[in-house]
């Protein structure tokens, strides 16, 4: 997989435009995020390992393709990652799920972990880390490091929007982790928001300010 894949599918781009619009309601934003996450999940799972299984159709025996190996692990970076998680779980209901909570230390500005609960045997699962906004990339890089410390080797990062700064940070820290996104925007502003972006993804999906 390339280091960055932009999913240019017309449905993804159309839905993203509605999500960017400040007039879109919280309910609409949440519904669209769920819909778009199904389409992004389709792309990010393109290279799952396959094997075959012997089955019998109503007509005859058949050697048929099936997924190989352990159930994949979806890792949500709290809290906005949960918006992507819901949709992906509809497509991959058997996936194992983990959560990583990080906050930014006000003095060092570095991410500090406040919560971590992830599935076991990460070394034999594909891990898909989900966070709608790849902004500075600091928390994303920290979350991936944490998963690697716990044995994960086959990791993908799935987001809705990415800033060039976040992509560069991830490429420097984790060149082995492909990124799948619906768009790469122009830049980060002084407050670390993606421009043009869609604002604070957590606030928009949960209706907080
Ligand atoms: N997080 C968000 O929710 N939005 C941004 O633009 C950047 C980080």
C-alpha cells in the first residue's frame, strides 16, 4: 500500500463536502461520518490476508475465499475516533476493539496517555487506528508507538482529513504505517486546526463546544 491513499470515490467526496459545511447539523454530521467510514473501511481493508475454505453450495462443493488469521483490531483514539468506529463495526462486526486516550501536556505539548485498553495478540492481527483528523500527528504517532510496544506489526491509520504536517510527522515516525484518508487539506492554523477542514470533529459529532 502507498504511504498515503486518498479515497477519491465520488460518494466519499460528496459526503465530505456536506460534513465540512458549517450549516450541517450534529445529527447530519454523525450520520455522514458513519456512512463515510464504511467506504473508507472498504479501502483500508483491501489488503487483508486471504485463504480458502471448503464449502458446499446448494449445487456443489466449492473451494471459496475467506479471510485468514486472527480477527483484526480497530483502535479508536478517543474521543473523535469513536465516530469512525461505529460505521466500521457495521462492516466488520467481528473486529476486536481497543481505545487509546491521550491529552496534550500544557507545558511540554507532548501527548500523555490517560487510557489504554487494547485487544491481546496484536502481533498477529491487522490493527487499524482510527481518528478523523490527522492534524499535527503527535497523538497519532504516539498511539502507533504504543501499539508497537504491545507487539503490533501490521498497522494502518484511517482518518477523514489529513494535514500535510500530520502526514510528514507520521511518515518520519512510522514510515511502515500506510494512511488512508478522504482528503489532504492545505495546512494547520496557529491553533492546530486543519484548514479548510471541518472544525473540531469531536464537537461537531457530539454537539459540544
Ligand atoms: N482536531 C479536530 O477536531 N479538528 C482539527 O482541525 C484538528 C484537530
